[in-house]
C-alpha cells in the first residue's frame, strides 16, 4: 500500500516484530521485500506501531491481515486473531471508515463482523478482499495480482477500494465485485483447486510407480493441454505451508457446519494423498538403507515448505526429517534460509549451514525442498563417506544420470527405479 503511494501504519501486538520492521528489516525471508520496506520507510510513507488506538485514530481504511491457523485438535480455523483485532479496532474507528478483511476465513465471517460493527460503529463499512499472494513472490503478486476480488454490501466500500487499487486497475488487473460469501469462498476454492491439482499428480505418481512409468514425462505431456496447464503439476513430496493444508481442512469443517459436507468429501482424499507422500518417502529411505535407520547418517536437503521461503509451517521436508530421526537415524538438515525456524520447531535435529559439510558423511541423501542450489551440486565431487550412497529425490528435480554416474543409487517418487 505504501508502494502505491498511501500513508501506511502497520500494527502488530508483538513489540519485537514492530521494532525490527521499524528499523527497516523484515523478520522473515521474502525476496524483494526488504528493499520495498526500506524505500517506503525512508520516504516517510510507512511506519509501525503496537498502538492500535494511535494508528486507527487517523486512518480511513483498516486492513485486517492476521493469521487464521488450524485449531489445535480440530480441522476448523482458529479465528481468535481476526475477532481479537476487530474488537481492538472497533472503539477507535472514525465515522465513515472502511474495514477490509484480507485474512482467509470460513464463509460467513465477514457478515458476522459487519453485523457486530453495525452495533458499535454504524457508519463503518466492511469489505472482504482475499489475498492470493504466494510466499517467495509476495511483492510481485501484490503489485501485479492476477485479479482483485472484493466482497461488499454497499457501493461506498466498492468506491473506496476502486480508489485504493486505482493504479492496479489502470494496469488492467481484473476487478471482481461480489457479495461477502462469494469473496470468502473464492479464496478457499482457489487453494482447494491448487491442492487438488498437486494431489492429483501425486496420485498419478503412485500409479506410475506401480506400473513402472515416469510421472515427470506424464505431467509434461498432459500439461501441454491448455485446459490442464503445466503449472502446479510437480509431483513429489506434496504441499505444506501455512495455507494449503489448513485451508482445505477448515473448508471441510465449515462445509460440514453448513450441511454441505458431502460436496467436499474429495478434499479428505486430497489431504490423505498429500500426507501419504511423506510416509512413502520415509519408506523409500528405509528400504534404501536396508530396513533400519539405526546409526545411519541421513542428510536432508531442505527444511522450508518450499524454496525461496524460510517458512517451516507444516513443512513436508521437516516432517520426513523428524520421522527418520525418531526412528533412530542420525539426521543432518541443510537449508539455505530456514534453519533457525526449523531449529525452533524440532530442536533435536542437527542443523548444518554449509551444504558440503552437511553431505560429508551421508549414506543417504533426501532432496526434500527444491532450492535451485541443490541442482548445482556436483555429486562426483562429494567425499565418499560410505561404500554405497543413496539419493532420494522427493521433488523430482535432480538429474538422475548425473547422480548415478557418480556412483549413487537414485530413487524418485513416481519414476522408474533405473
Ligand atoms: C498458496 C497459494 O498458492 C497462494 O495463491 C495463496 O495466496 C497462499 O497459499 C495463501 O493462502 O496465503 P503458498 O502457501 O505461498 O501459496 O505456496 P504455494 O506456492 O502454493 O505452494 C504450496 C505447497 O505446494 C508447497 O509445499 C509446494 O512445495 C507444493 N507444491 C506446489 C507442489 O508440491 N507441487 C507443485 O506443483 C506446486
């Protein structure tokens, strides 16, 4: 918003985060974001505070961008941060203000918030404006989105958001105006489709493996059909992160509350196919090591849930690393950016910052997050710590010929064994 020219105040309840941001640093890894942050702080358009009263007092538009994680022990979303921030904001709203929800919420939440605010702040409007950015591409996705979707109840909210997004609209970004429930559903429908696409190709990978076929060629071949498309067809360890897994579960939970449970029964299968890739990878690792992890040196390449991120929330790579560690393996984990976050979640694993050092004693290497630098590794130059070394490429991105030529056994998900 500051980059678009607005005067912006970011509010967070965590004083440490506010201090880091105010000093021009980003408390997580996101390519390009530090530059945008520093530029806008320097220009005087952006600052951060923990004081919601001070921030809200002068603002016309309030974006709610808090997290909606999965509830502990349930599939549903935990909405405490959404309702907590609205409650904290409500007493400070000026007449005519607009509250815009960006968080991913169960359908019906926007209406609840609008109805609540109507009691205490009748002149205030609510809009729901779901966020579609991807981690790793957050800056570009925000400034050049595929589309903008706003759910509104009245024209004033739409007019204000047209002014907010005027530069993007001038660029031709599609602008869809809907009611509240449609806007809320667009977001979870989009993430459910993406999750389904990944689980579809992983299900095909399971069949390829059983039939001796190659999933990478199959995916390329079906992807040339523009109705299918080749994006999000990378078979492997499956999806993780703070969005896709919890969003499909929260969607199923909400559909159940609405009596539409059956419509989303397929998402349970999508979730199960996805989790099965993790067990399958552990089983392949076990087989490569002759049936036991005990005292075996296993190196895991990648801890983030995907490359270009330091996010380890529901990371498939870390789940596999932890499972092998718990089964007795000596697991060493490497990641270019996510080691500090990984160590907070699984403090008992061994983390090594230098990739060559991480690989030095490996009997088995698992390629679990496809950072580009792993493709540049020269397997021939790695020290031979064991007579027989094994590679499992659970992201199907390394060159089988290169690794086999250097004396490694190469296994991937959904590809022939030799
Ligand atoms: C996802 C959506 O792509 C965004 O549009 C959405 O805004 C965001 O969630 C959100 O709800 O906030 P993100 O979680 O950043 O974005 O990550 P993705 O790029 O979607 O990747 C998700 C997972 O799928 C990763 O673990 C990735 O490794 C995996 N993946 C992706 C595959 O296994 N295969 C693929 O072909 C693509």
